[in-house]
C-alpha cells in the first residue's frame, strides 16, 4: 500500500521508495491502476527532478494498451526535469512517429535537437 511519505509498504514492513521498476512490474502484472496511483504519489512525480524515472515509467506505459496519453504525459514530465528536455521530447516524437503522425513527430524531434 502507498504511504504518506510517497513510498510503499506491505503491512508490517518498512517503507520502500517508489521505483520505476516497481511501477513497471505492476503494469506487467496488469495492475495498471495501482501502478498509476503509485506513480502519481511518488516523490519523483511531485519533485520533477529525475528525468530518467519519468522516461522509464513512460516507456512502461507506452507498452501498456490504452495508456498512450499517460505515456505522453510522463515523457513531457521528463522534459520538464533539468537535463531531461532532449530525451523527453525525443520519446514524444517517437510516439507520434509510431502512430504515423509524421509531421507532429518531426516537430518534437526538432524540439529535442534544439
């Protein structure tokens, strides 16, 4: 269960930090809503400091049917982190490319290169 400190813990166990790997495992186990709740409650989600965390979560969301918008938001959140701009924008471009939205993909790739 989620804790007030932005981590998670099993009953009677010590609180653990939320990791992108834990969120990805929940998604693979088809516990996507729990994974999304964990992501939104994480310290990393609130602080916007760890671009790689958001990239990893975005990639897991991208691979989960029906969560395209959430993946885009995770990549944009990564782009909002210091040092995450290029990779976040690149991942958004890739999503548009994969959807055959080529003009939009080019726009995001250009932002990644800027």
